[in-house]
C-alpha cells in the first residue's frame, strides 16, 4: 500500500496554525510592494538616487519593525483569547464532566459517527480529565490546545521576510540610479512576486500560473499607481 504524504500535510497545517506561514507570506509580499512603491513614488517625483536610497532603506527598516510588532500583538491576542476559552472549558471538565461528555457525544454525532460509536468514544474520553479536555477542545470548541500559535514565530518570520522582500527593489539603487535602477527594481520585484505567488499556490493546491499572475498583478498595479502619484507631485 502506498504511503500517503499526511506528515507533510500536518507540517503545513501546523505552520498555518502557529501563524508562521501567514506572517511569512505577508512579510515578503509587503516588503516587495511597500518598498518598491516608496522607491517609485520618489523616482516618479524626480528625486535623486541618494534620496531614493535613503527613503527605501528607511521604509525597509520601519516596515520590518512595524510588521514584526503587528504580528506579535495580533498572535498574542489570539493566543490569549484561546486561553480564555480553554480556561472556561477546564471549568466544565472539573465541575460538569457528565454534561460535557454528552456535549462531546453530540459533537461526534454531528461529525457523522453513529450514536453508539459517539457515546462510546465520549465515554472513553471521559475516563481521564485531561483527555476529556483535549478531545472536547478539538471537537466541541474547535481549538487544538497544544497549537495555539506562536507570537515569536510570527514576529520573527515577518521581520526577516519583510527585510528580504524590501531589499530586492532597494539593491539596484545601491548600485546606480536613474531609469536603469527603476527598471531593475520593477523587474526584480516582479520576478520575486511571481515566485511568492507560485509557492503560495502550490501550498494551497491552486494553479501555479494563477497564483503567480495574481501576485504579479498586485505588484504592477501598486507600482503604476505610486509612480503616477509621484509624477503628479513632482
């Protein structure tokens, strides 16, 4: 019998649950788009290469720190909310185990189990308080108590990948300036966006072409808008 790649599915789901995958995608995409937009806005306004470099670098640092802080706060709030729910559930395990067991049996029936199987499984889980808590959390509440998310994983992933994404449009301006640097910034960002879109599409089971083109379209629209705005101001 052929082994199914369930371990890979579990690993990918674990990354999503912990917040790392979401933070990584947001980080690299925001780094690419926001820093490119800063650079093109100034370039469109006719700013010199030194000003564009400074603004791009400042945007990169500010964006990376802001993204990391935002992700840390967001995931921390999520974890605290989950913990509050689980604390109440532990109270039910302690004070009303019989009623909770009935609720668990009902949840199992709604999942497609027969009444007999659902009652037997709920009764077996109720033999141990910790097991009743864990199974009830997953089946009734929809929370895995062992995978609430990691604020530091989300923050560090976001910081690192925003920095990587932001460096791509910045690098040409450290090597030169003018129309050549503008073209190189756009080209490098577009290639990176195609790669990000393809990776996300592959992980989600979508078409690689669809994911890549969608990501490229976002970058091109943002670049056109900010360059045009800079041109108007300049």
